C-alpha cells in the first residue's frame, strides 16, 4: 500500500508536466502561423482572410491539445460558406484517426 501511495504523486507530477496540457498560443503566435496550420481558411467578399481552428504548430506538426480544442470548437465557427464546416471536420478527423483516435459520432 505504501508503494502505491508514493507512486501516485510521481505519476501526477509526470502527467501534469506532459504535453497533454496545452500551453495557450498568443494572438501573435497564431498570426505568424501559415494558412496550412488551420482547419479552414476563407476569403470574404471584401478580400479579408478568415482562418479558423489552428492546430498545427510552426513546424507543421499537429499539436494534440490544439487538435482537441479545434474539434471541440467546430460548432462555434461562423463559416462564410457552410460547406467549409464539413471540409474542416474531415480535416480534423483525419488527424485524429492518424493519431489512433476514434471518429466522433454525430
């Protein structure tokens, strides 16, 4: 019993310091990301770019915590073209499946 109790704090310390917890990305960092870091990029009628759901870092690698956040926020995005919702959803689900996850049930 004593061994289990001493192992628990070590496990919790390792878990808390793992990449499972996301560091928040600043607006400046997000603005420097390439368009390919986002699940969807739209151009408005006046020519402004709207980039939605960042989940790749500067190197192009998928950030697991930001992938989870992007999937959770899909329903909050105000798409200029509603068809982009399903394209972004498929994009994020491909990453999830590549990482061994399961497709979300609708």
